[in-house]
């Protein structure tokens, strides 16, 4: 029961994280592009700030539940006297998941702060540049997330 709860929380967190990135990238950004920079840049900064605050908790839940499920699997095999041998897709998922968390940290603590400073100074070109860099890293995280989903799904199919 505990393992199932960890897995449910893990998938819910991943859904929020990936879904939010897809929404921001493919819906919010194109709609905001119709606004002039003095309106667009603060809007995107505000929306991204709210999303990044949510994702902070999501990252903790994702990493915590992933570690919890891994620990559960290790303990279960040791209780049966068998050696633990994690499937290859678990290593891909864990490695790329940690990479995604690091990318999130870069966006949140470096790039978003640059965006906030640009908005405070009403420096729209600098704000646009910060948004462009954030978009690049969000795109990278969406690719990493898609790879995880593909590897895990295909790994379960075999």
C-alpha cells in the first residue's frame, strides 16, 4: 500500500511538472507574444514565478517518492534474501530526473532572478533575453521528461 501511494504521488508530481511546462511553452508564451514587451515580460515573470513556486514542491515530491520507491524495492529484495537488481530504466529515470531537478534549480535561482531584475528595472530587452534562455532550458527539461516517459513505458512493455 505504501509503495502504491508513493507511486501515485510520484506520477501526480510528474504530471504537474511536465504538464505545466507544456502549457507555458505551447499556450501561455505564444498568447503572451501578442502583447508589447512592457506587458508581456511582467506577465511572463509573474506566471513563471507562480509556476516555479509550485514546481519547487513538485521537485521535492518527485525526488522523495522516487527515492522512497527505490528504498522500498531494495528492502523488499533483501527481506526475501535475493540480490537487488534495478532495471536499466530506473537508472535512466533517476539520472534524468536529477538532471531535470538541477535544470529547474538553474532556471529558478539564476535565470528567473535575472528576469525579475529586468522587470524591476523595466529593461524589456534584458527581460526578453532572460525569457529566451528560460525557454531553452524548459525545452530541454521537456525533452528529458519525454525521454524518461518513453524509456519507462518501453521498459515496462518488455
